[in-house]
C-alpha cells in the first residue's frame, strides 16, 4: 500500500520505535510512581528520562513541565478548560481543528476567529485586531491539517507576550518537522501529537506548560499526596491521574531519537521535495482540482488537499483505496478550514507525506490519478 495519510498518523514507524515499545512491554510492565520494586522504578526512570528528552527537544523549562496525555486533543482540552474562566476572551485562527473549536464552544467563553491569509503580515494584523482587553488566551494551529499552510505562530506569540496574553500552540502538524523552542518563541502551552511526525505509537499526547493550569478536568490517583482528596497542584501530577501509557512513552523517546538522528530540517526538506513533485504532477491532470498555491518551504507542511472533478471526495477516495493508496477524504475534523476553501459541502481528498514515503510512490500515484 502507498500510505499518504500521515497527517492522521504516521503509517510507518521506525524500527527503533518498535523495539522500544516491545522492550517496554517485555521489561517495563510495572506502574511508575506507584510501587517501589525494581520494575516500577525502572519504568519511572524511563518516563522521567523521556520527559527530559521532550523538554530538551521543544526548549521547555524542564521535565516537570512535560505532561503525558491520551492524545493531542486531551492536551488542548486541558488548556482550554483549565485556563479560561467566565469573563475571559479567546482568539483562534480560521483554520482550527475541532479539537480546539468544540471544547472552546463548550466552555461558553467569548472568542473570535482571526482570518488566515496567504500573506503572513495580513494574518498577524488580523490577530492583533481581534485582541481585546479581556483576551486571556490565543490558541492556534502551527499548520492547517487541511491546507498545510503554516501559520506565523512565532510572530503572534511575541505579540501575546508583550500584551500579557497566554499563547497555546496546537503543534499536531508541525512537531517533528519544524524547530520549536518554547522559551525562545514565547509559547506558554504546547500541545503535541507524537504519533504523527515524531513517529511514536498512537494513544499518547504531550502537553508542555510554561505557565500553570488553574483547573483540572480529570482527577484521581497520582501516587502522591494520597491522604488528600484534593488533586495535587503541581505539574506533572496535577494533570496525570491514573496509569501512564508506558509503552507509548517509550515509543515517544525512541521517536525523538529518530528525528534527532535524521534532523528535522532534513526530514521536512525531503517531505516537501516529494510534495512539490506531487503538486506539479497533479496540476497537469485536468481531472484534478487543487486548492492551494504551489508548496513552498516554511510556508506549507507536507499536506495537499485536492478533489477529482465530478466526484465526491469519498467516492474518489474509494477508487484510490481499492487501488492500494491510503488517503483521507471528507472534512478532516476542521470545518472552518473547509469553509475558507469553499469545500464545506463535499470536503476534499488529502495526501500527506512522511519521511518513509519515496519518489516512486509519488510518481505511481500521479499516474494512477490519470485513471480515475
């Protein structure tokens, strides 16, 4: 199968990640932070070292600021529901995923959506216009999971820093392909989906906090302060109730090792090279509708939305699936992005690439698209 659905989850995991997960299942099947025997201590040591590795990779303050969650959506919920209170105001982008929009709407907090333009200066200007006296939090995606457009998050984070506004980055589509340093970029909350471009297993997310989160949305056992019926107020225990996903955390550690070994810039450059070949090939096919400008480095992530003329996205997706290609069709859980494209009624196909794709796969797909 040609796997072009890496924006959903990376379809091929490095062998070092597989080995790390297998080793954790075999040798670290003990509950970290709960027991004092060797197995539990070994598991706890691995978890701590992974926190340190994550903190170093993303320029965080320290390992205690790294929280392991079920997924990136959980991380975003922790921030949105834990930071915002009645009377606060928030700003998001017009390209946000439902992992941001749904919890934000659920809170009932007032918010505005800043429009994303092709020109970064216009995007930044619209964000500034949306800021109010009571704006407490800006939440934005690093890159759209629909269009692949990279947003000027560093510039907007600087504005938030100057105005005393918390900044949260949804890094689901950029962590592992773009360099992120939370301290240098003034990012208060970083939400990561390590099963994508960090090549970790599914079922694990990361939240890194520079500033505290006032309210918890899940409470329970943490292995600390067990006589108290009140949740601990220190990180990471405050947000880590229950047993951690030790095998997946081991996979996160190995995934970061893989990305560090190859290099984020090299991985991103390779993926964008493939994306340019794909874009150019599909642009010559009169059956294909493309919705974005030609991909450029540091302007787009390796994601391409398109449709086949005269076909619904799910119908075309079925053709490609039957011919051995994995794509994603529909609205991609991001209806606001599709409204900007004008595809909210029928969605699009989406091809998304990884370090484990190759040029032959791209050429084969271009040729297959001619046969739809």
